[in-house]
C-alpha cells in the first residue's frame, strides 16, 4: 500500500491502477472479514492509459501517458524493459526494524496501454503491455471505481473488468509459474469474495471477453496450480475447481 502512495503523491491527474493493487482494493474488505487477514498485496504497480488509435507523435507529448513517464523519470525511476524501476530505501517508508540502514527494495511501475498506435511504436517499440480493456475504463465512468482512501486521482476498473483482465492474462504467462499462481489467486478471489452471488458477479462478464478466452484459461490451469493457490489462500481442497467450473459455463 505504501508503494502505491509513493506513486499517487507524484500524479496530479486521474490514472487507472490495474493488476494486483486493483484486485486488493476490490476484494480485501470481504476477504479480511472472512479470513481475518489481509489479501495478497503487490510489489509491482500497474498503471493503465487509453490512447487514440491514430494519435500523432506531437499529440503523444500531451497525453497523461507521456506526462507520467516524465514524472517517473524526474523522480528517479529508470526504464527497465517493459517497466520503470526505482530502488527505494526501506527507511524512506519508515521501515527500519531488523533492516540495514542502507537496505533498499526495487519498486516497479508497469505501464499498460489500451492500444499501440504506430506513432507510439515508432518512439517506444514494444515497451509497454497492451491491455485493450483499459479503454472501457476511461470511456465510461460506470466502469470506474475510485480509491479515495489513497488519492482522489486514483481509480480502478470494476470487478467485472478486472476479472476479464485476469482471464486474458493468465494464459499468456508462459511458464512463469509465480505469475500464474498470483493470477489464479486473484481470479478466484474476485469471483468468490464478492458481495454478489457468482452468477450476478459474472452476469456482465461475457461482453469483456473474447470468444475463446475461457477455453484458453481452462487449458492453462492444472490441478497442481489450483492446489498451490488453495494453500496460499487457505481454501478447502477443490474450491477453486468448483468456482472455475461455474465460470466455464458462461461459454
């Protein structure tokens, strides 16, 4: 949470937080009530931006994407592959117990875009993750949830859109097991720890999915992955499989 506050203090315009922190703020209250512990946080911060498909290079300069990049770089964040990185001292966050005075941790900010217009690709080829669903968040306030407890400038997608994002992302993880585990934990948490029934939670989901999204997800998840997630979340054996089977019936 402190990681997110660091970024929020730098930004003066609305931005969409995706990924692990969006999941955390969506389900933590209910998860904590049921489990008497916090839901899994995230070291990485995913920030999403919406760009016009035919935006020019000069127009890019005035977008919130480029403003954010400049803000990050002027505050010590450096490009690191598909993300920005800054080594932050624990002491900077007031965390010093049992930690060396000069100990640091790597804070990563991943930049997500709804599309990759040619002008952006010319300047930054394959530098950002493409997540088309972000466009739904910026184009319709009904798809936005503000997290004012951190900053009035931060918003997250609705539960349905975050679920769709997780359904899309898990099959693309290749063999990065820890990413798959986190994605499945998040997906199950979003489906199960909801104020609505599972049927109600997934009622509006289909419009955010590609035709074969659920099939790709099903083919990627194996029993060992489900078992690992159940152990992390302290869920009964078979619970994730039960919830996923209901999700697959959307097809």
